């Protein structure tokens, strides 16, 4: 297995070439919604609505309505993938809400309870087939309540349940069980304070180690599909800057020989910066954590990163569009595997189209 490479600042090449930059769509197509909002919108169901239906029309009817909404969400995903294929968008982040309520343990719902679950199996398989045919890579970003490093056992159990379910959907799509189909989460939370006479760096590293060990031990409780796909990202406030999140990844690699790639988020880095504020430098540091772990193969994978821009009046909130000239840097540790940048501004594919026009 190839080993994670420490970044050598003498060898850094902060690429300025952006013509081959891969831009990724996240979840929603605003262009399709402009054509037909009802047809191309995801549908959800709240716990209250489900329980109200159970009380007024019966549990079977509530499950039937939920099943139809899920089927709609899978159709919308297929439409969006075809739209991406027609518009040179080669990466897509799947919505983490395709199956509303299925992991709500208070409702005691299971995938097999859905009357159309075999149809849903076929639609999930078709999603994977469409993506493969169009050469579109897929990822997901499960909700922020997924906290494997938490000391709260209930929160950890809920996280494991959710992540296992998300990974099972990837498996039904036929996606590889590796970081080419990443499931990205936040660490969340702050490591506990440690009383010590040691220097600040040693104390900081000890705090990271405590959370990293708890995170890895809980990750070991997850299904293999989670274990093989999980990535983490730097956060917009608090402890988990790029510096600390890379130390977290390196600690897990050095202790457990397990590679945990870091997804670089430029807006989070802007709001919660490390000592060096050079975007290309920080992105390339994170890219070195994306090690190809395929047996007998060396090198690095194409990392999946986040690119966004904050509102002037509220920097942590995503803007609608990118400012003119705000392009993501071209990062490629392996020349033929440049970073894929998931565009997180609210304009979605409208914003991507403007970037594409500016790049040509």
C-alpha cells in the first residue's frame, strides 16, 4: 500500500492552470427547476407529517406516500445526472435526503418495509449505471449530526446508523468501496482541554490524539462501505482548521495505518484560517492525504474539494454566485487526476455555467 506523503514545501507546485479543472454540482439543479420546478425538485416528508398520516389514514398509507416521494427523488437524481452529462459537469454530490425518515429510529422504518423497495433497488442501480456511462463521479455529504468523535454514545449510534444506510445506497448503485466515491463528514466538537505543563503544540497534539482515537474506534463499528469511503473536512469555526484536521488525519494514519483523506473547503478556510492563508498551498496539503490504496497501485486519487464564496455581509453563508475571476486552483498531485471542486454557492449549475464560460 502506498504511504501517505508528508508535504515537502520545497516541492510544492501551486498550479495556475485551470482549464482542466473539474467542477462538481451539489445536489440541486437550479437550471432544471427553472424549466419545471415540480418535476425536478426533491420531495421530503417530516416526522410530524408521517405520524399525522398514520393517525388519519393508517401506517400503510403513510408508508405508501413516503415510498412515492422516495421514487420521485431517485427519478430527479437521474434527470440531474443526464443534465450534468449534457453540460460537461463530471462530478455530482448526491443529496443525503433521497430517503427521508428511513433512518429515524423512532419511526421503526426499514428499507424492506417500502412496498416498492425492489423498484427502488432498480432505480438506484440505474443511477450508478448512468453515472458510469457519463463518466460522472459521485459523492455524498451526510448531515452534520454525524459525529463519530463524540463522547455521547447515543449520538455515535445515530451516526453509525445513518452512515451505514448511506453506504448501503452507494452499494446498491454499484459504486466502488473506496475514496473515488467519498462520503464526507465533519469532525464537529472541540477536543477536551488537557491540563499539562507541556508546550502548547504538545498539548494541542494530545487533544487531537484523544479525539482521533475515539473517531477511529467508532469508525471500526461501521460497515465496510463506510470505513472504505469516509473522508473529513476542515470547518468554518472552532478547532478544526486545515492545520488541525491534517494533524488528525496524519495521527490516524501513523497509529492505525488507515488513510483518512481530507476534503479541503476554501470558504471554511477563509472563515477559520490556518497560519498560511494561501488557498492553493492549503488545498495541495490536503490533496496529499488522498492516497490510492488499491492493492499494487501507487500514487494519489483525484481529491474531492469544496469551492464556495461567502456573502459580504455574512461570510459563512454561501453566496448566490462566484465573483468574477474567482476560480478554484488547479490541484493535481498526479497530473492526470486533478481535484474535483464541488461548487457550493446557491446558484448551483447556473454558477457552474458562468465559471465554464469564463474558463473557455
